[in-house]
């Protein structure tokens, strides 16, 4: 475990802005810039053997002026029983976007689609970036803090999915 | 609507007479819940598939941000409605860990028992319905009889049969009823009988073997890549169990095994679930033997409503009561990712608190979501009937998948 920790710090030292240990969640938390995410994910998968991407989700920090959106990635290392969380802070508030890691981790595919659906964060190079839980006529992104909870929406139409 | 119908027509014409498009779901008894997979068939072989979810979406995560921390608990019932207790426990544990609350031992032991009972009924439902899809109806009665008994117990504990909302932040809503341990013994005996009956009916059954061995194979590498956890991952040969890897609630002190499959096919997934039921029974027995007496909810004044005689008899009690009722529970500013081993795999809650009474963000990591994301890849090249067998063994619970 210590070996991975050192390796993690060494290999990612160039791209990690901030690193800390979250004792409550029992995992390492690394803060990176969004342009490095594909590189970091590849290092985690290939060099450090983090074999499971547990989850991808976004957070809308409505009050933060420069970095409103944050995409979180939870990784798990089955052999060493070790967890790491990557936080990518997205600078562009109007058109948030980040590179997709669906080609590195298969589980990112739908998880990133959900982030796009709920927060409107675009994932570049995603194989199939469409709404996942909501229908395509839906306007807006409901988990953004400025989306009113009583907003009405157009009636859904069945979609061709194949 | 019209343009969609026209599109569909073009697609079918493109299939040069040999291929056809078929919708599995969103409303079909063999598709457990409102999920839709569109498949392209060559004869009876699936050559392409695409899935769609969202029919049961109610934006749990947005709802959770509206109320206070206690008000999220009833929403969690609706996630995995086959084993609601585990969602209650997972959520409460996340908030407790965020606030640093020590839950009384008795509450923890009761939580473990109800969690393992929930795991048993979840697995029984999964195996039972999966076997019905394969035409083995008798097993359905064996498994659902036990489930009914557990439901009766849960009804006596919490007052509800499906949506329990039994746990509270810091403990439980009420203690066990008198005679719970006697009921538990009967249920365990009946469960063991049901499991051995079902095993006897299926394990050497030629039809069952033909339908499940080598069907819906998920290799170890695929399972890890697709983010699988729980029994489906273990059936593929990875012995990852949150209860063993990151023990919580004294799971490290119980003597139990983690069953692991070899081939990752439908047969292994059924067998792993059957074996996990036996292991859950072992945990329940040890837990019941060690059950301590004592309070069932923490005495921490930040969350516990003071006793009535304190509210009416002292100014501190009255003020504390007012504070909790009016302002709710206010965890300190912070973030936590708390996970428990639910029946389907790792159930994670990522909670962000901004110091107010409303959660800033509640993210659920649903295990089923990742199973169903991979489903369209698993069934490629299989027969339609095998796709149904595979789906049943993955145990997609749509309440959790769609949230």
C-alpha cells in the first residue's frame, strides 16, 4: 500500500495540483486540471494497476466563481485494496468540458453520460454522448443548482436507440 | 412520434430480409422492471444491442438536496426496493461517519442482522425469478415462501412491508419486538430448507445446466473494466467483498467465507448467490448469539431528540428539542464516500455537507447501473433466450439503476 502511495505521488507529481489523504473515506484525494484526466487515468490503469473505476460523478459548486464544476472519479485497486479519488476542477463555467476516459475504463461510458445528462458537462471523444436517464427533448440539466425543482418539461417521445 | 416510426421502418428494411429488430422491454414480465434493450437479430442470434434506462428516474439526488438529512431516508427505501433495509443502513452510516457519531452496539448488531436478512431475500428473489424465466417455476414458490416470512418479520419490526425507513441517523427508529429471536430461528431453518430444496432441484438438472453453463460469460478482466462489484464480480473470480476488504460493523469478527465463481457465467452467478445465502445465515447466527442489550440510538445531543421529561423539565432539553426540530441535523463542512456491501455489490453514498441542514450533494453509487451498462455487450452473439437468462442473473433492480 505504501509502495503504491509513493509511486502514485512520484508518477503523478507533474499533474497533481493538490494531494491529501481523506481519513473518513479511507482514500487518497488528488486534485488535477481537467486537461490531464486522460493521461492520469491511463497511468492509473496501466502503470499503477487501479483496475476498477468505481464511479464518476460531478458536483456543482454554484458559488465558486472560477471553478464551478468538478468531476470526481473513484478508483479502486483490487490487489492492494486501495482507493484513490481524482477531482478534476473545470475552469469554464459557461461551457464545461473534459476529456472522456471511456476508452480506458469501460465503466466510464454510462457514468459520463449521466454526468452530461445531469450537469451538462461535455465529455470530449466520448463514443456516444447522449442523454441517459432523461429524454432528448429535456431542456436544461436538473442537478445544476440553478435548475428550479418545479420546472415543467416537454412530454417525452420514444427514441430510436439501436 | 411520426418521424420516429418512419425511421424505424427504414431500419427494418435495411436488414435485407435476414435480420430483424426486436425490443426487449420496457414492459415485459421477463424483463425485471422498466428497462429497454433494442436488439438486432440474425435468426435468433443477437448481432447488435443497445440499452436504454430512465423509465423509473425520479432524480433522487435532486430530491435529497431539498429536504434535511433525516428526510432522505424514505427516498433511499425506493432505491433497491428488494432489500430496502440495506439502503437505509448505507445512507445512515454515511451521515454518521461524516459527523463522527458512535452508534450503540446493539443498533449495529440489529443493523447487521437486518442487512443479512435483506441480502438473503434479495438473493432469493433474484434466483427465484431467474429460474422462472428459465421455466423452473417450482423454485419460485420455495424462495418466495421464505421471503414472505422475512417480510412478516420486517413488518413487525418497522411497520412496513417494503419501504421500511427503519434506521435513523445515529441508530434505529425502534427496538426489536419480543419474540424476534424465535422468529429468526424459524426463518433460518426455513431458509436452509429452501436453499437445499432449490439446490437439489437445479444443480444437477440437465435443463438448467444446458441453459446456464457458458451463458452470459463475463471474464475477470471484463468484469473489472465494467466496474462490476458484488456477487456478479465474485462469480467472475475476483474475491472482492467490502465486508472483508474494508470491514465495518464488526464484520471482521464474524466467521464467514466469500464464495467465488470460476467462469463468470449465469450458472456461477446463481451458485454464488445460493452460497452467499448460507454465509449470511452464518453471520446472522453469530450476530444473534452476541446481541448485546442497551440503547438503540446514540445519545449525541446533535441528533437525538431529548427525552420528554427533559423537554418539559429543563431549559436545556427544551432548547435542544427546538434546535433539532427547527434547524435539523447539521453535519460539519466536509465530504465523505461511504460504502457498504449491499446485495448487488458496492453501494456507495458520496455526501457533501456545506454545514447547513440540507445536504449539498448526495450521490449514490448504484451497483446495478454498471451491470446494465455492460448488458448490451454481454449479450452480443447470444440467443434471445440466453439474454433473458443473463439478465435475470445480473439482478437489475430498476429503482436503483435509475434513481
